[in-house]
C-alpha cells in the first residue's frame, strides 16, 4: 500500500529480457536502503526488489504487467517515480494507492500557467464510473486531485514542487502514463454491480 507521495526518482540504467519478463536495473538515491522482497512503487507499479547495492536496485516485470502498464515502453535513461510503501504509524498525505495499475492514459494537453501546470488525460471510458470530480487519481504513482471530469478525460493541476521532484515534468502531449483509480470507487462499483 502506498500514498502517491513520490519519495524520489530513479534512472533506468539497464534492461534485461528473460523470456516474457523484463528486468530493470534502476539507479536512485535510496537504492542502497531498499531490501530484497520489499514492495516499492515504480511509476505507480508495485514491484518487488530483487537486488540492491550502493546505488542501484533491480526489479522484474512479468508479461501481465508489461501488457497493462507503461513498463513495456520504458527505455534506458528514463526517469521513474519511486515510493516505498506507507508506514502505518505515519500521516497519509496523499490517498490509499495499491500500486495496481488499472490502465494506460494519454496526455492530451499540457499548459504552463506561469507558476503551475495544467494537464489533461484521456482514459478508456469503461472506467468512467471510477472517477469523480475533485476525487483522487494516481498518475505514474503521483496522488492527484482531478477536475473537469468527463466520461473519458480529466484535468489535474501540478504545483511547482511536484513538477520539479517527479517525472511529470517529462510528460508531453501524446505521452502514455500509468493510471490507478481510487480503490474506494472500485469496491462501490463492484457492490452495485453484484446487487443488480
């Protein structure tokens, strides 16, 4: 479980293919603190740490993850958002994030508002019931508040700190991102579907 408050970013140093899996070697300023078997969110994808040394750590994505997230598009030197799992005795500053990516969304607009940034994203309208005005959404692991919500799009405003300290700064029109909708909406949706 995560909060969507990005701890740091990392750079992909190497990509290894083994059958249908891809292994990523990532360099970050917390790699030496990560432990084998620890769950860490990478661009919002919950991945297990397989190895860690002074400045890099290793994670592997299986075919299911590669098909449903942007991990299949990652390249050497890409910058990845990183967040360790939440600690139960600390404040939750974002919202509950599982690290289970629902879909890939596409950036359709980006505006510099001279002090903040406005992004628009489009998603598959089959997820329309999982997003609400002023609700929470997770983009590449970042907890954000959405507005101007339609059946297949929404906007988010990015403050300068978030822009400078996450990979949202590299997202351009046409970029694909990982999206995770609020888990509360998923449970309500499921309950209503079963009732009908």
